[in-house]
C-alpha cells in the first residue's frame, strides 16, 4: 500500500507491476519489467516511485518512476537473489537482504551502498516504526537489533530462538507500537516475539502450507491481531495478547494466499494469490 492508502502495488510471476485504486478496487495501471523480472516491490514515501528486486539477469535493485515508467537509479551489490526488502518508515533509507548472506543499507539518493553486514546465514530484516532501529533475523534462529545511527558498531542486542528446522524465516515486521516482532516462514508456523527481550510470546500454527512457500503474515493496524493466509485459501486470525485463534475466513482464492496486508489509512484488507481480493468490513446500518 502507498502511505496515503489510496493505491496498492503488486508484482507477479509474469513480470507485471500492477497498481490498484483502493477506492474503487480496480486496476489503475499495469507496467512490465520483462528484461529484469520483478520480485519484492515496495513503495517509497512518494506514491509515484517504487523500489523492486529483480529475478532475471542480475540481482540489482531498481528505483522506478511509475509516472513515466523510467528508472531513476540502480542499486547494484548483491550477488544472489534478494529475499528481504524494507523501506524506512521515516526517510529515504531502505534495507535489503540476500542469499549472498549479506544485509545492505541504502539511501534512495545514492547508488552506493551505505553499509554492509555479512551474516552467517539466510537473512530477513525490518525497520521499527520510528525508523531508528532495525531487526535482522539470521539463519532462522537469531534476531539482532541494530541502531541505524551506529550499525557499523554491531548489534546492541541479540536474541537466540529455537531454530525452525523444517522451515525458513521469510519476513520480519514490527508492530505499530514497536513492542512486538512478527516472524513469517515458508512452513506452517508464525512466531511473535517481544522486541525488547526476545522471548517467544506466541507461536501461531494450525494453518495449511503444504507447498513450502513463503506466506507473509501481518499485524492488524492496532497490533491486537495477526493474520496469515494458507495454501487451502483460508485466512487465519489470532489474538496477539493470548494467542487464541479468533477467526478462520473462507476465501474465494483459486490458489495459496501468499500475502495479506492491511491498508495503513482505511478499513481495508488485501489478500492475494494469482488474483487480488480487497476486503472491507460489513457495517450494519
């Protein structure tokens, strides 16, 4: 979603980048990245520009103007597939992590990497809501917290968790109040940990992922619930407070629900397989 909640952008296997109008639920524009392919895609703070990782040719991250479909800048550096990308909530900084076992810190205004962290395994990373610290998940067993202003001095906190042997961590998100970290996987488990002490608060299970694909979970805007899709086209919802399952919603998706996101400004939820579904609450008159 864009920061103002008016549009949503998606990337797909056919190299398309689709911009949706959230007010009408219709497609506003479709662009193609046939030469480079497109994988992870993130809005910058400007609704007309995005950054995205490639899945063809090379592993460079590209900064694209949606207005005229022209590249503003390239961010070369990763030597293997980019598997995590996070835009700072406050400025032009963003993070990327790759199977080359590195996390890189970038500034949109410069093609040169601002900093590199070499890590001992597969990384995931995400900014806290203030944009002051970021969390790095390493090898699906360790969380390291870095201060953005002094990340070159190493992490100021490290939490060791029990390793998930049969799945990998695939995304990491802070709650809106910065107190919780949500870890998604390519298995049938989502973890919720305390962002200050690293203890495992909740383990959410009981949803289907029989394809071993990344299913991205999300917090509700008030951080009181966690939602995740499944390969049998259901949405599962849990309470972050006590870990109880509060809802299982049957969807009309034709395939696995790989991503689920809440609109940052409006009461709207988006779920996606090969189709995009928008959800709005039923309000009794």
